[in-house]
């Protein structure tokens, strides 16, 4: 190890256990850390965790530098009605429940236009899986959005939704993705991944998209030139060995396709998750610990950073203070402004639905880093030096719920009540 490039790394290494030193040495020398070595790192505590965190920060510096990015975007979850009953989801409703809603296409377009007018470059669209959905709905929605807002990037439809649209339409996954791309789809969220281990999936969300199906959708998208994000959901019944195997699979996919834009660790928001609140699944943990969150992001940088250089810290899941700490544990992105956030909020997340660009820049600068606005594909739109703080319309909004609505108000309102039976 060349400790000259990494300041006091040598002292930390002297205090870390031998197996951790070997794995981190390999990472610093540019080698690929094996699954067995990653298993050791994933269990790091105390001085071992401190060494892992500092090495992750050093790798971050080498791989992406000191810039921390964010995107100006809006989430649009157009329905909460879903045929699935996932144990971790507090957002979805059965089609017979009074709190089910469905936004018509013109309302989705209106919300997207409002975001565009406020400076957003992206809308992220994901939702439940309503029964009897027209198989071409996602294609029609994409076409309508692109016709109205041709310059807006559409980051839309999880692999679960793509699979559902494929089945409902009778098209193959490749045919369905080809039509979505032709209609104007930009990128896919790599959500519905949870833990890419079938035994765990069968415990927390039986009947959900399988590991093999998730991989098929993602790799088919990549082959068609549709890039995707990648995610993991942790802090429930999985072990650190599952973390490692999940990331190793993503690493293998990325080496084959190069199609992932980022990796986003998502810790379970447990308080309203049915598998925890209703005790539907034995031994569910109450989300990830603070040490788990640090360890996950640092491990992601060590395992994935050379092939997926962008590691995101989710302020919705972790809040501003822990997100700032994650910038010293391998993360280099804070996600988006969101404007609306329904899925984590419904599960009990404590943090707001909108953070303006000026506030995101403040968090980044307070962590000693350089803020930059990016687009969905991580192209830098604007880098902000000290004192460079242009006004954004989003920064002047004092009551985001009053301006944009909220999940709580939406499910209580009858305006967009789901009526299909």
C-alpha cells in the first residue's frame, strides 16, 4: 500500500485486523476485492470499520474527486393501488380500499410540467401495479409526457412495472422496452431489487419479481441502450453476506454491460412497514443501525466504485446529518430535490418531501465538499464555487405540502379515487 497518497491510513491499518488490512490493501492498489474479502469488510466494527470508512473516502477521492452532485427532479407516484402485498411496503393499497388513488395521464403531465417550469430536468415515475391495467399504459404515458415536454428526462418504471406491462400487453420484455424507448423513455430506476437473493425475497415479498426476472429486465434495458440505476434495500432480515452477494451480482452485470449510472443503498423505513408493524415476518430488524448505514456505503465504494463510481446517499432515508457523514464514507451524490415523496413517507420517514437546491448545496459545503447540479446520466450541469448560489424557484417555496400536495392529503381526498373494479 502506498500510504503517502492517503495521509494517516498507515496508522489506521496498523490498528485494523489482518484480514481487513489485506482486503483494503487490495482495494487501494486498484485490485478487485473478492466476495470472501468483502464478507470480512461487511462485518467490520470498531477500528476495522474506521479503516474501511477512511479507505472508502480515499477511493472516492481518487475515483470521482471532491464534487458532490444532486439532480433537480420530481417524483410522481401515479397510483398506490397494487396487486402485490410486499411486507416492506406501507404505500400500496388494495383496489377495494377507500385510500386507493389513480392519477389520470393529464394530471401526471400537469405535475411534470410544473416541475419543468420550476427548473427540474427529470421526473421519476414509479407506482403500484393496479389490477386490469392496460398493458400499453406505460407506453401511452411516456408518449404523452414526451409530447408535452420533449426536453424533460423521463426516469420511469421499475423492473417490476416493466415486467407487468410486458405480461399485460403480451409483448416480450425486449419488445416492451423497445417501445418504451421509442416513446421517449430515458432511463429506468433499478428499484424492486430489494435483496437479490430469492430466499430472502420469498420471505419479505413473495410473488414479487424474481431475481432472474430483475436481471433480465435490467440487462435487456442495457443492451437496448437504456441505462438504469441500481439499488439495495437493507435492514430487515438479510445478513451482511446477502449485501456482498447482491453487490457482487451488480458488479458482474456492470462489467458486462456498463449500464448502471449509480448505486443507491436504501435502508428499510420500518415503523409502518407491515412485516414489522404487524409482525408478519419473524425477526425483522427495526431498520439499519447507524453503523450499518456507514458500513453499507463504505463497502459499496470498495466493491463497486471502480465500475459504478457514483454512490448515492439518500437524504429521505437517512436525513441531512447522516447523509453528510456518508460523504466521508464513500458517497458522492445526494440524489434529488424530489418535490413529492410518497413511498418512504408512507412508511414513516421523518424527512420532508422537498429540499431545494440551495439547501442541498449548503449541506454539501458544510461537509467540506464542492456542490454541483447534474443530470440523470451524471453529466455536470453546473458546478458551484464558494459564494455561487443562484436563486431557484424551489428555494422560495415555504410550504411544499400546500403547493404540491402530499401523500397524506392525496389518499384522504376523493379527487383521484381509484374506481376500477
